[in-house]
C-alpha cells in the first residue's frame, strides 16, 4: 500500500487526556479548546496518535501496532492506514514536508 514510508506531523496544538479507558483529543484554537471538534480514540488509536511525531514512519507505526496488539501485520497495516487517512482528512495531521505546522 502507498504511504507507509511517510512520516506525519500533527497540524496544531492539542490537549490529550485519558478518560475511562479512552483517549480524548481536543484541538486548541486561538488558545481555547475547540469543544466542537473533540475526538475519542480507543487504545489502538491512542497508540497511533502518540507515535505520530514527525519522524516515525507509518510503516514503523504498523509494526508497533502489530507487535503491541498481537495482530497480523497485514491487518495492522490496513487499520493504521485507514486511521491515518481519516486523521489527515480531518486536518489533524499532514505528511512531513507538506504545509506548515
């Protein structure tokens, strides 16, 4: 699949909190939390979110997810690519080297 060699970076500031076994991500806009844009991540999503740091490639994230959650690498790849694509479409992340932080 395309895009596994890319690294992504978060596109802004976020507040991240663990609540009742899920991770809540709130974008910060003009110094205030955008409560209309709250994202809730399960354990796998939270792991992917943490690994999006501007240097870790999608392929490395796939391997980490497969190892940590004991899933087949092909399934981890499909799931991670789908999630990364949805984060990019929501404007929360972008490929390194594209746009501004």
